C-alpha cells in the first residue's frame, strides 16, 4: 500500500476515535448535569467564565501579566540574594534538586558573585527596579479587573501602599513556601510527614486566599458584598497549589535540563512559560467573581416582581 495512503488512513482513524471520545464525554456530561444540580451549576459557571474571557483577550492580558511578574521577580530575588544575602548560604550547591525557585536563585546568585557592586548598590538599584516592576504588575491587574467586571476605565493615581503590599505579599509567599519546605524536611515517619503536608498545604491555602482577597478588594470592582470576592480567592489559592505541583513535577525538571544546555536563558524561558499559566489563573479568578455576581444579579432581577 502507498505510504501516503497509509498515513491518511491512520490520521482518519485517529480523528474518528477522538471524535467518538469527545461525543461520549459530552453525553456523559449531559447525563451528569441532568442527574445533579450541582454539576449543572458548575458547568454553567465554567461556560460563563469562558464566554466572558473571550472578549477580554485573556491571552494578551495573561502574557502582559507574566512579563511584568518576570520583570518583578528578577530584581526582587536579586535584592534578597545580593543585597540582603538571603538564600545564598542555605541554597549553595542545591540547584541540582530540580526546584525552579532554586534554579532562579542560583542563576541570580551567580551574577551577584561575578559583580563588583556592593550590597548597598544592589539594595538601592534592585529596590527601585522592584518597586517600578511592582507598579507595572499592579497596573496590569487593574486592567484585568476592569475588563472582568466590565467597568469603564478611570484615570487614577497608583497607590504606593498597594505596590508595597504586593511586594510584601510575594515575599510572604516565598517565606511560607520556605517554611513549609523546612517543616516537611524536618518531619520523620510517614504519619508525621502526612500530617505536616496537610497542615502546611492548608496554611498555604488560607494565606493565598487571604492575600488574593485583600488584593481583589483593593483593585477596581463594583459595589458588591465582600462575599462576592471569595470564590475567586478560593480558586486562586487552590489553583496556586496545583500550579506549584506542576512546577515541581514538570517545569523544574525542564528548567534543570534547559539550564544545562542553555544556561540562565533556559531557566528564564521555562520561568516565563510557568508565569503565563499562573497569570491565566489570576485572570480566571477575577472572571469567576464577575461571572458569579452577574448570574446572582440576573436571578434577583428575574425573581423581583415588576412594580
């Protein structure tokens, strides 16, 4: 048989199998929606979030946020490593553990070791660059929430407290992750390790949800009760733990291999891709709050009798 014809037949069979699986999955989903109101509500909410995301150009916003986060993390880690000396001794020689954060720290520490600038210069210039980059992150997050809530853009001065709070929140997340790692390393025995794992994961979920909730309150949104901002905070916290798992299992090993081949450039590329996924999570959290509030307001209008 002609090889070209065999290839076409193989592609056709694969496509038919994929279409059959998709049709079967859709049928099962419709059956589950018919049996369970909770599943039906969850599917409607997910569809509503996706439909709202299309006109918002989530890919562009997520890419912009990922780039601004990358521009923020580099000077921030430089300040912590070169200016304050954090991680330098504790992480020495540990870049082979396939942790993305440690690879980033090691790359910046290598630059700091080869630099002749003093700690004071690193603190001053790194601190200024960190604050400027944090202002850019806040601006992108402001536009994400404006578009998610369908609000008209308003010219306003950027709040210095919000910029400093963003930097402090990122440092707090770094510290919580380091503390959780230290606690898991110090635990002995399967029972203790499982207890520590569940405890640290729960504490991180609460911390992440609280930080995103506080950030959502400070960013543009219509006059809504504070409970309307909780779903996005919970989604962000749970999604961030899944993001950390993906970084540990997938992105960190790829960064280690890329670092061996391309050096710091490979680590930067893998970090940018992982930050893009994180940025999509941030956009989805804002869209979820807006979608649920819109559905609630629509139900209230339908249930309110005309005057």
